[in-house]
C-alpha cells in the first residue's frame, strides 16, 4: 500500500508491505525505512519467511528490482540479489520445501526462468540464449508450468523440467493460424555504439527474404524510456506483422533498456537527448550500410514518440518517414500535465520531493533539468523536413493529447507532409479491436506511402 495522497502520491513510488494480524487487528509495517517500490509479498510454504521485491530509491520507477527475504520470527531482512545478480527479478515463487525460489528475469535481452537458494546462489533453469520469453512459473511436482512467447507467436502454456530446463508445449492454441503464415527470419545482432559498447539489436526480415533485393525498413524506438525489446508478443506493436508487410524491422536495445544491468539502464536518466539517440543512429547506420536496406522509417510510442520527434530534428537525412504515437513533444509543458509526476521529475534530474532544491521542474536551477528542457524536441522544429504521422488518444493522461496536437501543428506550419490520427475513446494505448484495425491500416498506409 502507498499511504500518501495529493502531491506526495503523484511524486512518490514508496509502497510499503504490511502484515495484518487477524486475531489482534494489528497492522505492522514490514518494510520500515525502505523508501522505494516494495511489491509481491509471498509467504514460504512453511510459513516462516516472506519473500518480496524492492526498489531502493523513492521516485525512481526503473530502479533495480531486488529480491528480499524476511524471517518472520525476528523480522530480519536479507537481500539475496546483492552483489550476486545484476538483473531485475520478476514474480518470485517459493519452492515446495521453502529452501529457495523460482522467478523470471530479463537477462541480456531474453526473459528466462531462474532459481535461487536462501544463500543467494543463482542458476538459470530454462536454456540460455533460446529465443523465448518465459513468464514466472507455477510448481507442479518436479515440473514448472509457465507461458512463453516469441516474436513469432503469442503465449502458449509450457511444461518445464526443474532439473535440466527442457520444456514442451502443453497448449497449441495458435498452431493452426501460425502454420498458415510464411515465417520471417529473426537475427540477433550486436552493434557497436559510439562509445565503444555493444548493443543487442534484433532484426526481422520479411518472409522469403532475398538479399539481392532492396526492402523498406522500420526502426522501432522503445517507449518507457526504460524497458526491453525481447521476445515478447504484442497485439498492438507487433514486429512479426511489420515484417510480414514486407519490411525489415530493426529493434535496438539502446541505452535505458533494462535487461543489461543498471549502468546500461540508468544512463538514459538525465540524458534523453544524448547517448540513446546516438544508439538509434548507430543502429540505423549499421543497417543502412547493407545493400538490401532501402528507405527507412523511425516509429515509436510514448518515450518512443519523444525519440521520433527528437530524431526528426537531428537525423540528417537518415530517415524517410516518421510515426509518433502518444509521444512527448514539449518537455516543459509535459512536466505540468502528466499524471505520473515522479517520472519527469526523476528523469529530469530531480528527487521524489517536488519542493526541494533538487527538482526536475522547468523552473529548477538543477543543471540536468536545464539541459533537458533546453533540448526538448519542440525546440528543433526548424530542422523538420521529413513526413510525419502523429497518433494520440484523447483520454491519455500519461502524455496528454495536446502534445500530439502541438507536434502536428508545428509540422504543418513548417510545411512538412503530416497527418494526425486522434482516438477520442482511447488512452495511452489503443485497446479497442475496431480502433486497432484502423490504427494498423493508418500505420501501414503511411509507411507504404513514403517507404515503398
């Protein structure tokens, strides 16, 4: 529970885990002094311990997700992940003997199932570098039951050996439909960045790909800004669907993605206009160097929409079209209209309390905030010269609709070929089936017009 209201609620991520005693009606704070996001409490089968997940810092929604154990007899806490596991923990599930847990984790761009004992010894259960994302499991005897997905198919239920990680599908709900489609080719590339690091970039090629021909391409800018482009399946931004429309699809895990440790993740905070934009340009340049890559579009939603708006001002003729969905266009105005205040406050260099000296607000003297607002995408509009489609939901309170309206109007005033698609009954996501069909027709219609 997060027992705060008003401005503090809008700026804080500090949730607390409480234990309520039914007999005495006592409600006790079990995470006193832990100021971040504490979630997913789970009792051990023998009732002696409680596992939970915790972020350390208040106001930072992408902090490392750590695994803690509380001994319920003396309420002492131990972090199992400290200095032993650098990735985020998801969905911990106790072993039946209470001597360890299973969980899922995104590690180097793929989500696998892991196990850990109470001494903090970690081991991966599912096969390494197998191109699937596995959910947190349920334990049934010596098997783990979970779902997995890939870029090639939606979720199916699978049974996994707890000893060697081998697995087989239990459900085959989508086999008949998938079997009727020609399958795109998927490639795992590690592209060199401008600061000498390597960036995992997934590349999907259209079915029956012929490298002697030229194909249009789509570079996908991730939202978040923290998140991961892995083997997940979406019914909104579906990469297989993009490839099956005849496009090469480029998915860079640029700075700010969460499956490569906290240093890679945290670099983006306070540097929206910097290294992660260079990472996108590195991916674009690497693929454009291939003889089979023709025209290229950049597309993205939310922070991905910010990336599109920013790239529109700095791309130097790399891209032939843009699509921005629910994107941040004017960072100064965004700070004052979003419903999730901790997000722009932290990523613009502030801390959880909005009235302290180190604020992420546009009126702050904080140098990180001043640099961010000075480099807002709307200040680069004079450089826009590439066709852009703007999409937004009018019930969006995360990135309100006036951001998209401002971007579209600015493009029109600059004489840039542009269109705007507004959904009066959608929020930050397009969720209604008929709206989704219209979204996809507009999305691919724009790409086909400028890239095919």
